[in-house]
C-alpha cells in the first residue's frame, strides 16, 4: 500500500457538523478549499492507496512522524504565494526540508492585482524560491495554476521542466468528461440565480444589491468562516472577525432565507444543480457551479482568478471592465461554454501527465476503477443538510446548537480543571 498524506481539512466522506466546522476551521477559512483537495483525493484513490488529511498548516516538529507513517506528501494549494501566507509557507518549507519522502505540489498560485507583472510580487521571491527548492528536491516538478504563476516561478531561476501549468485540480473532479452545461436561451427574472461574493473586492456589494433586488430567487452562497458564524451564531462566535459580506445580519436576505453556506462538496453541488446561473468573484464558487452543470461566470478581480479563468476558458470578465449596474442576464447572454468543454480533455491529459511525471498512481491508469469506489463511498456517506439562516432555523437546529455549546463548554472546563490540577501538583506538591 502507498500511504499518502494530504493537505486539507477533512476526508471527503466524514460527517462534520456546522458547529464543529467553524470551531475547528475545517474549511481553512474558505469553503473553496474543499473542492480542490477532494478532487486530488479522488484522482489518487487507487486500490493500493490509503489517504489521510493533515489539516491546512505545517508543523516542522512532525517531520519524523510523517517520514515514519507516510510514503508521499501531497500539497493541494490555491493562492499560497501571497504575502499574508508567507509565515505558513515558511513552515511548510521547514517541514519539507526535514522529509525523506516525495513531496508533490498541485495547483499552487501567486496572488497579485489584475494587471500586475511578476516583478510586482518580487518581495516574496526569497520565500517562494526556498519553498520551491525544497519541493523540487523531492519531486520532478511543481504544478501551478496558470501563466502568471508560471512566469513568476520561472523568474526565480527555475527551469521550464520544473514548472507545469496544470490549472486547478477542482476542474478535473469528474475526470476527462466535463459535465454538460445546461444553458437556456435567455435568463429571466423568475429564474434561479446564485451569487458568490469576495467581501474585499471594491464594487461587489453594489453589484450584489442590484441583482438581489432584480431576481426574485437570487440566493447568496458565501464561503468564509465569518459568514458561517453569521448563519450559526449571529456573528458572535469568532474571537476575531475578518471582512464579511454583509457586515451584519440586519440585511433582509437573512430574514428571507436567501443565504446558503456549504461545508461539504456533495451538498454544495446538489444545491447548485437546481439553479439556472451562478456568478460572482469566488473562483471555486463558480467552479462548483460548472461541475454541477450550471452556467457560471467569473468576475475576475486579481491574478489568481484571472489566470484560472483564462486557462480553463471559463466565461469571465475582469472587474475593471464591469460596472456596478451589471445584471446577471447580461453576463449570461455573452457566456460561451464551447471552448471550456471542447478543450477540457486536453487539459485533463496535462493533469494526468503531471501526476505520472511525479510518480503518483491515479484512478485512470490500467487496472484502476476511474473513481467508481470513490463514488460509491461518497454516495453512502452522510452529511449535514442545508442550514437555513438563523431567523428560519427550526427548534431542532437551535437545540442541536445549544447541546453543542454545552458539550463544548464542558470540554473546555474539563481541560481547565486538568490544567489546574497539574499546576497545583507542580506548585504545591498536591
């Protein structure tokens, strides 16, 4: 058996409650992390392989444990080459440098502005170079999201053969055949529209408000922990609150139950299959729409979203070309999904070549099941159902939350009691 350790929040088949998802940060602060990690898991779930998730951070002190218990470390990343992630990147570098096993990086990307050149993020060069050197001592190449990241890493002195553009593994969730995109002749006000929002993108709030008022059935699908906190605890659980849209739960969409936050890919995909259009600034929110067979459109707001939309030929527009008065049906009308679907197989073959170049066995090789066992396990797995907004939750939802809170508080008190006993024994000898 090949034992693979992966970066990610949880096994694709594990039931984790909404409350535990927030408390334990199973999403890694963003539910988009679920789909690309799960897609890599699916691709590698061969009959002679065991897989385990390691969480989202790296602890160099665990190197001996990793060496002893695993044969490969696989790191599905997204926009890891960004200034706010550098401390974590250094930890990964320190861990990798202590490993004796292969390390494979899939789909990593750099983050900068829409028109930024690779030189614009040169300040990250030393840290990214150290990380790449550590990885490339243990693998044949690094898989990156698109042209921008490729050019950045090449500018750091790495050869063409050491950097492969593979896009994001999330788009290969269903293998060589991409789901058929079901596009209507026209998008009407009565059709079901789903929007995703990055709270920090200028102008996105105004675009949301215009479309929220225009479409009778527009639903907002947020992706960050702060939004999950709003849905569960009215925004009062997290000790430190980051940027969130909307800022408070006073927005009428909470009372109208027009928000859905997903903590598992299966329930997220099932939800979006019932929609006519998905759009917004979240790249993986739109990838989920496409995987569900629903027309989706990316409002590209930085290099990472733009390079992925370009690589996969996902219908998109830079935010600089979009006015705050845009209405979804205008984007729907111009969206062409032909190139995305026509060229998917070529991109999939590139993904498979990358895995084989790095000696990772996959489910599409001879003797494997092309994902049949994964699909069976996923079909039999249980996940939490959709969670309404707080004003629309049932007494059962609230009782479950109160029970969770009681158990969680009891656990903290037990831990504190144990700490006090240990302190007492140390100080008083009792």
